[in-house]
């Protein structure tokens, strides 16, 4: 097997173990056993477990690029539809890969790894800010948005989308801390929705943030 394939196999094994055990509870030995790799092979590819975490972050970024590209290349769709497809694709990916994304974020909370938070955010910035900039420009041309500072607004739009996603994840994983998690999620989404629509001068509710029905179904199922 080529070095490139061995690297991919080790990353794949690490992702699965992070989901099952968490980053902190996953040892290099665990990863070697799951990937059927030797210590020498591991350290030829990665300087440390933290370097492997960086590779997992980069792997997630590459997958996000793959889901964004088809949306941005789609022909004959409006700016609002393009935005909705982008968010739907992102939501679907995050739901499918929720386990590893959540465990990566947990790993980044440690003193050892917190500096990598910026790397993860920068990956997202490089993917989503150009996409949102293109969508806002298209919306201006179509007359459905009214934005003067396009690139700055794209950054703020991404920030608010992240807030909604982070707020939902916090509720999801700390559900016992909320008297009414469904109401809390609904309120946070409503406030963020208003801010996002106002940012681009769109009509209220024009720009989907999260699949609200899916969010409420998940939270309702956890509290029933």
C-alpha cells in the first residue's frame, strides 16, 4: 500500500476512534491497532497525535470543499436558492459527520490544542466566505439583497451561521441544563434568523440558517 494510502487509513481510523472514545481517550496504540499500522509508519506520517488531529481537521475541510463546489457551480438558480442549497448541504454534512466534528471541537478545548481552533475556523473561512461573497453579489444583481460592503457582510453572515450551529450543538450536548431545550433552540434560531436577513436586506425568513424542523425533531426526541 502506498504512503498516501497508509496516511489516509490512519486518518480514517483516528476519526472512527475519536467518535467512539473521544480524542483524549484515544491513544496512538489504539489508532495503530485499528489501522493495522506500525509505530514507524505512524511517525513517518505524523510527528505526534496532535499532528494527526491537524490532519483530521484538514480532512474535514477537504470534505466541506467537496460539498460546496457543486452548489456554487450550479447554473440557472437564484441567489436565495443557491444560499439555501449551500446551507442544506452544510447541514447535511454536519449531521452525517456530527460525531467527529463534535469530538474535534472537544479536543480543541484543551490547553494543548486550543491554538488549532483558528486553523479550523480559517478552513471554514477559505471555503465559505468566497461562496457567500458570490451569493451576495448575485443577490445584489437580482435586486433581492441590498448590500454595500459585500465581503465584510459575507464574513458577518458566516459568523452568525456559526453562532446558530454552535448554539444548537451546545443545547444538544447539554440538554439537561435547559428547562425547555426546544424553546431555547427556537428562540436562538429566531433571533439569529432576523439578524441574518437584516444583514443582506432580505425579507424576513428568506435565508435559511438551519433545518428548523430537523433541529426540533432531534431535540424533541431527546426530551420525550
